[in-house]
């Protein structure tokens, strides 16, 4: 029971930190370009995870590299598009629209692994599509460019999950996590060198470095660690429920720091997307947990 409570606390903390990271990222991209920001974040995350799990990571084999490469490419692509989207939309909308990956994953699994989604997942995908419309469409039925980038980022996060699922069947999650951070840092460095002035890292205010350190250690390394450990001790449906609160915390912090102006339409869209994520990830089985325990 103590391990289960600890696991739930870890998962909730991951959701809280990830939710807060949207407002931190929003502040950071106002002072530093996206690829350079991601480069620093992933380099630091790679260093942190290699220090924490060196004994396991030193067992990396050649066959692990392809999975790590693909996972890193997917992660870099998702983060990049999401960060560009964050420059053009609010942290709250960025958090909720990114969460659509939860409903996309079952559909991609159907295409790639031939795992047909159940009725609940199909219904959740339709519901999520409706919610996205409420959040993204303005009065002229046009989609904000930042929202569009965020939705593409959400799709790429779904691709990342599928790639990791395949890669982790052949090696440990820690090795894949370390490799994806390392490759993502390489991709970010290449992109920053080609399209941005990477020398800006030597002229960044110290307060921005504190934000990047928060993103690298807490929102990346620590959250992935908490998620991996927490899911060992908590029922997968409850774990998904706790992790999906990331989008709720994202809106909370966005409103708290004055980045979000909540309207009825956007609020309704958030609620629909959140319900669709709950249905997709848990199939609402947690509602019947008490009934099963009483039988």
C-alpha cells in the first residue's frame, strides 16, 4: 500500500511539473530561440540521466542505437513543433492541444501494430476532435497557427510513443530514454547551428538559465524517472488518469500567471478534450473499481 501511495504521488508530481513547464517554456522562448533552447535542455537532460543511471546505460549495445535514434528523432520533432506553437499561442491551449496524443496513440497502434481500438477509444477520438474545434476555431472558423503547430506536435508525440513502445521491447526503458535524450540533443544542436545564432547561449541572462535547468532536470529527467517508477506500483488506468492532469495543471498555471484569458468556448473545449483523454486512457474503469472491490 505504501508503494502504491508513493507511486501515485510520483505520477501526480510528474503531471504537476509537466503542467508548470508550459509557462516556463513560454517565458524561455521569449528570450532564446526554440532549437537553441531544446539543445541546452536535452544536453543537460542527457548529462543528468547518464549520471543517475550510468551502471545501466554503460550496457548499451549496438542494436539499441537504432531504437534510440528513432525515438530521439521523434522526440526532437515533437518538442520542436510544440515549442514553435507555444510562441504563437497560450501555455494553457498548448497544454491541452498537446494532450490529444492520448487519443491518437490507439489509432496509430491500429495502423502499425494491428491493434484495433475499442469503441471507447474511437468515441474518445471523435470527442477530442470536437473539443479541439472549440479550443482552436475563432469566430471566423479559422485555426490559429500556433494551435495548428501544437496539434502537429501532439501527433508527433503519439508517433514518439509508438516508436518507444517498439524499441523498449528489445531493451530497457532507461537505455532508450538515455539514448533518445542524447540523439535529441544532437538533432537540436544541428538545427540550432543551421537556423539560429547558437552563440546567444553565452549572452543569456542567469534567470533564463534557471528556467532551462528547471526544464532539463525537473520537467525532463525527473519526470521521466517518476513516471517509470510510479507506473510500476500503480494500476495503469489510475496512472493514465493522474498523468492526464498535466493539461489541467497547464491551464491552471497559465491563468495564475496571467497568460490565459478563459472564455466559455475555450473552457468547454478544454473540458471535452479532458473527458476524451480520460475515456481513451482509462475507459472510465476507475468508476467501477469500488464496485469490483465490494463484490
